[in-house]
C-alpha cells in the first residue's frame, strides 16, 4: 500500500480494500477472540494494515483515522437513501464500523435489515432446492444465530455497557430464534462466564434477566397444553420439576427439554451471592439480585393464586405440576397456620387464610435477610454496605408488605 492516500478517490479505494481485508479475516478465521490496534503512525510497507495471527486480529492505527469517517459516511448516506449498497457491502461495512465503534446505533440497525435479507434469501434458496420449503432448518438457524451472537459478544467485550450489542442479541432471540427454549437455555449457559468477568456491566445482567423471564414465560405458556411431570426429592435444592416442553417452530418439531424454573432461579441467586461476596461494591450485582428475586416473587405469587383458587387456572398461568412444585419447594421447613401438612393441600379454609396472610415468599425473604446480615457483619467496603442496606430496604418495602 502507498505511504498515505491523499485524494478522495485514493482514500475511497484504500478504505474499500481495508474493509474487504477485515471481512476476509473473519471469513478465514471465525474464531477470532481478540481485536486490537497496532501502534503505527503511517503505512511503511506496501501491505494491508490488517494483521491476523492465529485468533488475534490487529489493525494498524494509521488507517483508522481514514477508515472510520469514510465507513460512517457511507452508512449514513445509505440510510438517507443517497447511496445504494448491496447486501455483501453492507455486511462488510457494518462489521468494520462495529469493529472500530461497537456502540454505533446506526450500524446495528442496518445490520438487522441485512440480517432479515439473509434469512429471506436462505429460505428462498431452500424453496428452490425443495428442502425445508420456505423455512430455515434448525441447523441453518443455529449456525446463523451463533455467528451473530459471536459478533455481539465481541462488541460487548470491547465497549463497556454496550446496550446496542445486547439489544441486538435480544432482537435475534425474539425475531429469529422465536425465543426457542433450547437456545434460551444455551444463552444462559454461554453468558454466565461473561457476566462473571464483567461484574460492573449492567447490560450483560439485563440480558440474563431477559433470558430468565423468557424461560419462565415459556414454561407458563407450555403448561397450558402439556401436563408437567413432577419428580420429588428429599431437599429443596435437589427438587426437580420436569416440565416437558414441546414447541413447534417454523413447522418443525423442536426438541423436548426439561426445565425446573425454581431451581433455575435459585442457581441464578447463588451466582449473585458468589459474585457479590467475591467482588464487593458493584451496584450491577445488587441490581441483578433484586430483579431475579422479584421474578421469584412473581412466580410464587402466581402459583399461590392457583393454590388458593383453582378457578384461576383458566387464565393459563400455571398447571397442577407447577403448583405442586412451588408448594413443595417453598413450604419445606415452615408451617403457616398448619398448611405445611401435605394432607391439607387443596382449596380449604387454611389456603384461604394463606391467600390473605403470609405468602409463599416468607422463607426466601428470611434467607435474603440472613444473606444481607452476613454481608454487613463482615463488610469493609462502604459501597457494599450501602448497596446491601438499600437492597434490604427494597425487600421490606416491595416484597415484605
């Protein structure tokens, strides 16, 4: 490459080459796990400023001041319908722009438009080949989603609190994966390490809150048509309520999955506890704990309504298996007006009192207060103490009433 491009035409040619080199680098190695700038004030050799070594991608810094304004300008002109770009060019431009500025909203919006076109063309190609006529196969869908999730992860890792990247990830789950239960569970597993290493990033925890709510919602909806299978065990931590999830997606029968929502929420609370104790003084962790506990509170409340009044089952909130699950899970080791006796299950005078008396959250609420007391007793971090006290106040006002 020349030492420095001077005219507008030279800059445009240079930018096109660099954009293409970046795109080719990701095509050659989709497992790139680190991206960085290589300090270099000017182009000293007639070679590409994009360097790929194993899974590491480097961009020579001299080209960034030319690359970023030009790519940004093209994308804005495209959005204003003053410049036509084909799908491949748009994909390469958004990839480059998000590489340099991962929080650029316009690039994410354009990428969604391109993504929809890719899906439409893939479905059309399937129709022409008489395979999965007019729809995506599960294999195709998973591959496309995994590639896009990788882009989101890279962007989130390079820009703190990148809500655009996480919002795009949610958009993919909603509009492409259609909140498929297996993909939701995979995402919960895949993002656990990420949030554990980014404990101040609210956006990553907000994404996990979306996943937890979506899984719980899927269980409620599936319970309308499918009877759950209850498996009781001796301790609440080992309790497993198997809810058979049968979902049809794009005309194809999805896999059957078993989800124990109470156990899922408990495991998320344990993750919160571990991170709060290991990394004191991070507000994102306490905010996440508040959201997760409130999800548990809402789940319990819905089950309590069905337990107290069977007629409420008509609204499709939960089925018998879920009621039995939450009843066993929440009442273990406690007795409210004698209702802990399993022989007294059903719509009795005691369950009427239960409805207007202590809720199923009482045991969990006491556990939360014990956790806060433990944190405060050995706390040396002023911010940690402030967050713990604020959380206790929220518990008493929002849940304890």
